[in-house]
């Protein structure tokens, strides 16, 4: 399984944008980039995914580098409820998710 | 729509007892996954099924663990005999096959404590 690298933790302020980076230098052409988050005491929750182009949905935006070796999850206006562990995962064909340690995001009021 | 339903939410039992965790996937999903989460090891995939057939059980820690999916709407994860090191939160997830373009939907988990 292709590996991803994320910072262990990040901190931001409420109502400010947050950019969560992910490096995946060994990504293959058919790997999808998925982001999940896990709020305290809950199961992981899907956030967004992409292949080559940038993607937007109601929760976040995903910016994918042109060479696909990195991506950034963007929360446009963080709220306290966005405090969670964010996981960047590569999926190729098979449906299995391989979770790394993720980035623990703290939002300051 | 009902999401993935797991039961029980919490289970406390003594070492050596049999433990059965249950999962009802989202209707129409053809993949089902069992994960375990601990502080030390994070989230680990234990086993997953496609159309009720186990596809990959390489994450099952040892023979004390077994999982079944008798039909499309029900799966169990059984630990017999249980040990304190099995204490963890166990998540079930389901998804629909689309080659990686659809998300997995997770249940709320079962918090298992083995005394």
C-alpha cells in the first residue's frame, strides 16, 4: 500500500482557513486520494476524495499537486466542531483503507 | 437513511469469556469492513468482505478472532477466548464498490473492555 506522510498535529483559530498537507510521493496513477476525519468518540467520517483535479464539496476542498505527490485539504472557515484527527489515505482498486497516524487538528476559539 | 449500526456500544467482560460484536451495514452496500482502534496501534483493518465472502483477513490478530457474514445485512466479529489486550474500540464500515471513488461509512463503534 502506498504511504502517506502528514504532520502529527496542527493548530488554528476559529473562523480562519486551515490547510492540512499530505505527502504521497509513491502514489501511482490509479490511486485515489481520500480524506477522512475522526471526531472525538466517533467513527471515521468521509470528507472528500480526488484523483487529479481539485475538488470541492460542502465540507472542504482538496487541492492536488500537478505531479500528484502531495495534496492539501482545505477547511475554508474552521469551527470548533472541525477539531478532529484528519487522515489522508490512498486507495487503489481494492476498497481497503490503510490509516496512518493522521493530523490532530486543534481549533482555538 | 440509517447508517451502519453496531451493537453493543459498550461491552465489559472478564478475560476468557466469548465476545460477539454485531454489525448491520447500509442496505445496498456490497463491502463490509471490521477495524480495531487502540492508542498504541491506531486504526487497523482486521478483515473485509465482498458480497458476504471474506476477501482479506490478514489483519486478524490470531485464531481467537473470527468474523462471519451470513447475509448481506449482518456480520459478526467474535473473540473466543477474550484477553485484556483485546480491549479496544471496534468499528464496522460498509461501502459500495466503485473502484475507489465511493466512501466507506463507519458505525459508531463498540468499546470493548476485557478485565
